[in-house]
C-alpha cells in the first residue's frame, strides 16, 4: 500500500524541521517557510525514493525508507532555497 499525499505532507513537516536544524546556515526561516520547504522536500523525496527503490518499498508510514527519502528531499529543497536566497542577498550588498 502506497502512502497518500497527506502522509507525505505530514512526514514533510517533521523532516523539514529536522532538515533546518541540520543545515549549517546561520539564518533561520520562519516556521511557515520551514513547513513549506519540508512538505515540498518530503514530496520530492518520495518521488526520488519511488524511482530509486520502487513505490512498493515505500509502503507504510513508519517505514525507514520513507523517512530517509523524505529527509533527503527536505535537505535538497532547503539547500536549493538557501543557495538561491543567499546569492540574491549577496548581489544586493
């Protein structure tokens, strides 16, 4: 049984908070932005995980693969966001 979009959103919220704590950027995002980055990252991670290990391996809310790929997706999305916003901040200075 594959996870629903709502499950990926919930997982994304959790891993978004963890991903922000792991990133080394000194800026902190507002909670709403962290949530959005985590949700997008969780969905991206689920998509990547489906391609890598197959959707049947990503069944179950408490599956370690689900959380691992969601976390990786959140890290990727957060890093992309940081790279885009950091570049824009430097050019304005």
